[in-house]
């Protein structure tokens, strides 16, 4: 089969590699759509190394059609969407219901070859655990591929209890920030303000439900947030881009008693200064958010299938598999929203 093979950082080639074979209880899925994540870019450029092998196949947001099955749950031809995060189910974190923090977490596109390929193998343990779900009728393959990032966004918003009546600020309107906007609007946020330097992404934020957008290069973000969310700041601040200084900005924008999500991943070794007095005296809740749980993946797929979260506006560009290198370059440039590689 053909695959976009990552041989080393910044060394991605289209290559012929062996077709995967399903293990007992497992599947081989013919990939119909795989979307590019910011983490894929960080792996490609060498800024993320945990769990990465060379050579390997990236791609963890995907859907497709069962090509071969050794599972009683699925047959050849079934359209499916796959949660790529495979928890062990037995470690302390899993036993506490925190499978996204599994101490032996295995992920497709990281430890296992992913979906920037014609075919991808889904392990038996993933099938048995319920990581493979039927593709809902009427949902396109590319839209279904967004179930994984949306599930991560659900996890992040649950951590800060984002809900009806909240004033929300999203820092960064890349694809993840835009999903945060869409989900916050669905969850009943009172006001959503987005800070983003890219004018096209500011427009996209408004299209997806933001009430106001701020150009941080032209406005004082703190003053603008207070003018739009009330003089004391916002209830919830989400740092949706991995820029360390935004952590301090997020704390500064929260009202007393507010909640801050450091949602985006940062490059290993990066640190940020935080105003600990603002956290202490303002009784702020500051939390991270990592990955997703199977429950959240099912919720995300349902939100997409029902149209309560509209994914189509996020899918700005589509490439065939032989254009994977160009697709990744475009995604890294910031000139696109969500880029799909389709088969």
C-alpha cells in the first residue's frame, strides 16, 4: 500500500510499504479521510518526540471502511470512525475513570502507525474496548474524522465546567480554537470572545458563533475582554494555542473565581511565568486538558451527526494521499483551517 512515511523530522515521503494484516479480533480499515492535527505538525518538525518512531505513519483523526475483519463486531464494507487512543483499562488512572491519562496509553499515529495511508490496522484491544464506532448515516468521512479533536475539546470544556451563561474567551482561532467556539455556543455560553491575529480565522470564529473577535496586534486584549465580558473579566478562558506567554494572559483575563484551561500542548521544556497572586487571591481554577475518553468520542460523533456542531465550515482544504506533504505544509502555514487527506 501507499503511505506518507515519516523517516525523520522534516523527512516525509510517499512510499510503498507492506499492507497491514488484521490480528485476531482486529480490523484493517481503508482510510477515506484523515484530517491533520497541530500535533502532526509538531511531530513532523521534531517539536514533539514522545511516542514517536522512525519510520512511522502519522495520522490519528480518521474514518474509513472496513477492508478486512477478524472481529464479530464488524464486517467488510462497514463504514467506521475510530478513536485512536487505546487505554489499557487496568492501570491506576484507568481504574479511577481517567483513561485519557492511562499510564500505558497507546495511540494510533504515535506508537502505532496511523492513517496517512491507504490502509490502517486497528488492534483487537481497540475493537474490544469500543474504540471503533459505526459511521452515522449522512455524516461524511471527512466530517467524522473531526470526532477525535472535538472529543478532546469536550474533555477540555468539561474540566472547566463551561456551561450556560458563561462569558468565554478563546485565545487562538486555529481549528481547535474554532471547535471550542462552536462547542461553547452549543453549551449555552452567554458571550464568546476570540483573540486571533489572523483575519481569516477571526471571520471563521464569527461564523461559528463568536460574539466578538479581537486582533491582539491592534487592540489591548485585556481592555477589550473587560469591555465585552464585564469589568472583572471572563468566567472561562481557554488557551487554544501552545504559546507559553498565553498562559499568563489567560490568568490575567479571568474574573475572580474564573476558570482557566491551558488546553493546547506546548513544546517539551517550555515554561511560562504565572501571576500566582492572581491565582491565589482571585481563587482561579487553572487546569490542563489532555486527550479524550471513549465516552467523549461517542458524544462528539453524535454532535457532528446531529448537526448540533457543524464541522463542514472547518474543512477548508482537501488533498489526495499523494499530496500529503503539500497538505501538511499548508496546515503548518496557518493559511488553512482543517486540512483533510482523502482516499
